[in-house]
């Protein structure tokens, strides 16, 4: 158990809909990262937050947004869903934010999103 | 453009042998590199981190090397066991984030 929790575990929704995925980091971790994993693309970095502020952005679509709240939990909002958004979405946390410090990341169990 | 390649999608070896997985990268100058293990349907699990000024890092049966001149990392599992069967991901530091390779799936047969 990594200490990172994600809800829900599974989500099935229709095209055009909006969903919210939730993540609680390990106790004491200030950084939260979101990743998308599909069979053909591998693990794709979406966005990072550190202590409530956006720190880095990867291949995140404009239809997707995220935020980190004062209690450090984070939410990933996916809107105008398309079939291609079906994937596993992982949240990870780490103790730091600076790249040069090399903090390992602890991953949650993921949310499997199916768009029909 | 930046690219991370893990040598093969699948590697099959016999129990007791040493598994060697390769991670090559281009157009990066990472300060560190990490290796993770991922089992089907589960989140990646951190294994080892190696910094650019370290040539080699060991942890139990695992060994990682990092050659910044060749832009390559090698990940070794010695005395492999069926329980080592999983997908192994290499990840490079890019700013404050990690960029992952697509992984190599290792199968260890008894």
C-alpha cells in the first residue's frame, strides 16, 4: 500500500459527459502528479501540483483541468469526454517539487475510466 | 524531440538467470533517472533512483547503471524469480516532472 488513495476505482460514462477523479496523497507529501495510461501510449504525464500551485504541465488536453486543495488532495476534471479518453488515470505523490532533488513518486491504485 | 526508448517490449528468461533491461534516451540531460515496477492493472512501484554523478546503484538483487555519455541506463535483476515477472519502466527527470518510457515486460519462467 503506497498510502496514496484514489476514488473511484472504476468509472463508466458516456461521450460528452464530465467526470471528476479524486486523489489523496501520502501524509506529508506536498506534490501531486496526474498520469494517463493507455495501452498504446504508455504512462503519460499530465500535470503536477505542489502545495496548491501548478508546477508543471505535460500532455494535458484543454478539456482536462486539475486543482490541489488546501488539505493537499487533488481533483482531475475531464470534460466533453471522447472514446479516446478511456484509460487508467493514476495519481502519484512525492515529498518535494524541485527536479534536481530527485524524489521518488508513490502511485495510487488508479481510476479506470471507460467512455462509451 | 525528446525520446525515451526501452529496448524491447518483452523479455523472456529462465529462473535464476540475470535479466538486463535497457533504457536509452535522446535530447535529455536528466539529473537523475528512476526505475519502477508495474503489475497489470496496478500503479507503478518505485524501485531505484540513480543520479547523474553515480555510475551504479544496487539494492538487493537489483542493479542500475547510468551512463550520461551513452545516454543509457541498464537495469539488472540477478537470480531472477517468477515473482519478478512484471513491466519495468524507466523514468527521466524533465524539469520537476518525470517522463516515463513505455516499459519492458519481463517474464521469468520456472
